[in-house]
């Protein structure tokens, strides 16, 4: 069945928008894994490092919530980041059972290099967009995300 335009009864030509979004996500994830591999990190590791760059001192549980993974998966991820010297953990001052994660100097350098690689990937993805089209695309994605968040 062909999708219909939401405001009219007219048929939309081409694949469903949700299908195109999924294809874009899959292509973007595959390219991200490729460019990040050159820096020795996975997409999940890069996401966790980026979260810690923006908000130092998160616990594994807080990282898991922000990364949309289970606490068990995050514990494994954090252990690998610590083993690789990208983060270090210290007990929380108020609750010694909570370990707060922070980037090491190596972790900061790694995430900075990854950002440059991802910036280049985004430039490739948006190469055929004008600056105005890029702003409109970003705005449309943000509005779509808000719409889904509001309906949840």
C-alpha cells in the first residue's frame, strides 16, 4: 500500500519516509563504524566518550540511560574504555559504591580525533545540501523527534 501525504489524501510517490529514515540511519552507522575504527573505537564507545566529554563524572547507570542501553551493556562498555586507558573511574564522594567516570588525556585526544572524522562524514552526507537546506533538514529532524517524544 502506498503511503498518503499526512495533510491530504494524495498518494506519495516513492518509498515510505520511515523506510528512507531507516536506510539513512543504517548507512550512517556503517560509515561511522568505518571512520571510528581508524581511531580504535566503536560507535558505542564514541557515544560514551562524547557523553563524558559533555558531562564529566557520570556513573555507569547515568551513561546507560543517556546512551539508551542496559546497565549491564554499559558496564561492559565502561570496563573496556577503562582497560584501554580512555577513561578512569573514582568513587563518588557521597556514595563510595558509585564510580564516577572521567576522560583521561588519551580519551580526550581520541574523542577529539573522532569528532574530526565524524565532521568529515557529516560533510559528505550533506554535500548536496545548501546551507539553508541543511538548516531546514536539521530543523525538520528536531521537530520530528519532538513529535515522537510528545506522543510517547
